[in-house]
C-alpha cells in the first residue's frame, strides 16, 4: 500500500512538472539571456593600446574590454541582475531579414531605416516602454542624449500611424557620397552621381552591391537636371519633393534605373559591400561610393601611409541613413525582463563615454549628441579642431546637431580648411549638405518585388543585351552540336544492325 502511494505521488509530480514555467524550474539560474544582432564590426571590441587613449578635458577614455563584457558587468552592478548577451552579426539589411525569415530569433537588432520601416509595417517590432523615455531616470542615457536633429526626424516619420521614435532608438547615422583620390579625380567630378558613368575613370570606380543604395544613386543621376534646377531648389516644398523624387518607384523610373545601372557596369571596377575600403587604400580604384562612416575609416587608414583621400557629396542629393535599435516581438515574447535588458543595452551604448568608444572604433557618427554632457562635442574638437598656431582655418557650425538653440555659438569648431573635404564633413556633414539629404523610405511588398527583379537583371547577365553576332555564333554551335548528335545516333543504329 505504501509503495502504491509513493508511485501515485511520483506520477502526480511528473504530470505537474511540464506545466511549471521554465523560469521557475531553473530559478537557481536567474541570468537573463539577451540575443543581440548587429552589423559586422559595428561595436567597440576593446583591447586598445595605451597610445589610443582619448584624452579629453573631461577625462581619459579608452576601450580596455569589449563593449559587451562591460555592459554585462554594468547591468549587474546597476540592476542587481545578471545578463548574458548572445551577440551575432549580419552583413546587409537583406541578410538580416533573410535570417529572421529562416527562423533565427533575436531580442534586439540594429537594421537601417528602411528595414526598420519594413519590420514595423509587418508588426514585428515591440514598442519601447514608457519608462525608457523618462528623463528623470539617471540610466536613461538615450533619451537624455539623443541629438535633437535625430529626435525630430524620428518623431516626424511614421509607419501605420506609429512614429519611429516609439519603436526605434538611433545608433549611428550619416550620408552617402564618394571617397576619391584628389590626384586622379577632381572635386567637381566627385560631386555628382554622374561620376559613375565618367569614362575618364573607366574601371576605376566601385558602387554598392545592394539594390537600395544603387537604385538611389541611379535615380540621382537620372534626375540630375531636375534636382539641380533653380525652380526645384527654390520650391517651398523642396524637402518633401526631394524625398518623393529620390524614392520614385514608377515603372518608368525603375526601367530607366535598370538601363542606367546596366549601362554603367562596364565602366565600374566592381559592385562591392566592404571591399571598396581596401581597394581605395591600395589604389586599385580612384573613387568609391561609400557610406560616410566607412569613408572616415578609409581616409584614416590611408592617411597612416601618407596617402590622402577626400570625400564629396553629390550636388543632386544624398541619402541620409541611420541604423537603429529595435526590439522584436518574437524574441521578447512579452518577457519584461528581456525588454528591460534590451532597453538597458540601448542606454548603455548611448552613454557618452561609450558613444565615443564606438565612434572611435568604427568611424561612424553616433545619433547621440550628449545632452548636458559635453564630452561628445569635446571629442569632435579632439578629432578635428585646429592647432592654436595653425593657418588656413575655418569655422564649422555643428549647432544643428547638438542643440535646439538658434544662433548658439557654443557648437562652432575652428578646424583646418582641408577638413571641409575630408573626415569632418563625412563624420558631421554641414547643414548645407543635410538640406539636400533624403531618406530611403520603405517600399511595400509589391514595389520591393519589382525593384528586386530589376536588381537581379542588373547583377546577372542580361540576355536582352547579347549582341546579334553572339546569337549567330551560338546558333551555329548549337546547330553543329545537334548535327553531330544525329550523326552519332545514326551510326550507332547502323552498327547495331
């Protein structure tokens, strides 16, 4: 009887156990696992040499540990809870989307603006909590430090009635343009999208190997006359119309863009995603269509070998891009602990000292200006400010990025004049450049399918462009092969008899 009772108890326990929440079963391990997916080489990995120390007036900054390790330690110290970050990377926005489609699960990802819009449109993004926006909370470094320029952009754009700022937190931003060798390419040549078709630099220019950036460049070249016309530039709705033109997905423009991109293929050195930086540094190419952050890196690396490169932004228009953190519903699964850890991660990388570490390490420009903390402005001056006895200097106004105060002179740097064509303009574009910048908006599924098919035709060999002579030769080869095959069959049949 006692044995039966024991067996009954064991059976009851076995039936109850599967219904016990996983967190309760593993209560002894209270570590939150945060799955983060970011661009490759897009966060400080630490291990700096001492000579890399950034010595600001406010104090030294150096990356000793990698950012992930520092976050895990900070989180436990700040919140009294352990977190383990499982960190993954992707190469393009499309790679990330394919990873998600194939079933990879992440809590926090960092795509670009148009992919954020796509994920929002598909209702895959969780909104940031109300507490994330509380400026009275000491650890809320993002909301207290985000640039007013970036904040306004996020607050003024929406998807399905939801503004970007409710779902996304800016990480890095910039514009697109050309890194070029001033010994081979003039500033005038580099300051237009027509550089891509410039036959004076045949097989010496690279373009981005993704549909959105290349389509944007093609549209800029095709609409060059319109975009630079006085009537267009003086239009009261210039900014709105510029965005409409640069995101034109009419069938006529798509067909023209395809023809343009196919037409310039023979003039290009290559389509590339990351190799353009090395190709510029080694001198394989004389100009590279580049994101401004990679442009800074390229110029810095070339300069170490006393090889000086410049950066120019097309006069027609430039793409203002940003990468931002978004939390995914499938990953969080309404787990409050995961959401707290995800938002804490965003805040940690938005802390001014960590912002500076990341900018120094990867070359891109943070969406954070620092608020009341002046270290990020100090860092800009540390990087680009002129020496006291330096000649040929100019004033460079960064107030549009750092403050909402009009007419403030606190954000004007005195810089070497040459920096107007180099890293400073890439890292912090002038307000004049920003005025002609346009975002790449989200294309719905139908338009994306049409443009993606166009891109396949551009990147793959286009059968419609095969010359008549090639068709004649191919036809002759096929006819000869068929004749040979028939003769062999007849011979075999004859031998068989």
